[in-house]
């Protein structure tokens, strides 16, 4: 079988922009909000690639573009990443505000993981990449939302937990815990909603988000894992 040709950089940027346009049309992103600078993305990506050590990841280059684009267009002052592992997904959602060449001044980016080893790796990555002090990975249980939200409310929440035995089935319960700590107009991004392994775990997640206050929610099949992006009212 002949391998499909890889997208060129301009083609991948254009495809990511189409996903962001879809989010604008779906009332996830403001239609008149800030434009994403793809040259700034590429400068940030080059810096991140040279600074971060990520043992393994399912995040595709297109998914990284979309995460960065969501943050650059939404401009969250406070970001919480639930399940930060090596800090990879955390970096893309925080990069526009907390990286070495910030597009806007972020205030706080919190990454949570229950294990000390991935948190140590994430912390080392963030330091090497020159992230602002407000970007920090800590050991903690993501379900203890009250304990970790003193520096909220959160403008962007990224969910990527993987619990042994129950895997992704806790997403809805986790979202429920963090709902009181979301800022007006907050975005919630759930990773892995398209992955066939987690179809059963996440079958009701989008409906749960809508039933619990999201005024818009949409699935982005950016790769085999995908995202569900939901927005709460202003």
C-alpha cells in the first residue's frame, strides 16, 4: 500500500485554521476574536521541540496546532490541565500566554498528575523551555477541585486523565467537580473522545456537558484521539 503524502506546513496550518473556524461557527470561539499567528506557533514549536523531553505521546502535530490555536484565540488567563504527564498538552494550551514569547500575559497554568515522576518530568520541561513561574506542574488528585482552585477561576480546562481500571470513564464526574471553578465563558477541552478504546467510557460526555451548562459543544476529529470542546456562558 502506498503511504499517503504528509501535509506541508502551510497545508497543516490551513487545516488547523479550518478546525478553529468550525469552533467559531459553532459558538465555541468568538467570531471576532484574536487571529492565530502561525509564524509565532512555529517559533514556539521549534523552541518546545528543542526543550521538552516527552517519552511517548498520542498527540499529533495537527492536534498540537489546534490546542495552541484554541488558547491563542481564547486567551485564557488561567489554565488547568488535569492529567499533565510530561507537560506536553499543558504546554500547547499554555504556550501563547506562558511560553518564552507570550502572545498575551497569562496569570496561572496549573498541571496536575497523581504520580510524582511525570510531574517531575513536566516541571523540568517547563523550566528548560523558559515558561513563566505561573506555569507549574504539581502532584495532586484532579478530583479534588476545591483544593486546587484557589488561583482560579479557570478560563480553560483540559481533561486528559487515565485512571487504572476505569480509564476515561471519570471525565463527566471530573467536569462536575470543576464546574463551580470555571470562569465565565470558559472552554473545556476533553482529549481522546474519538479514540475507539474509549468510545464506551466517553459515550455520554458531550451530552453531560450540555446538560450541565455548556452553551456549545463540538467534536474535533483532529486525529485518532480527537477533542470535545465545550464553552460555558459569559
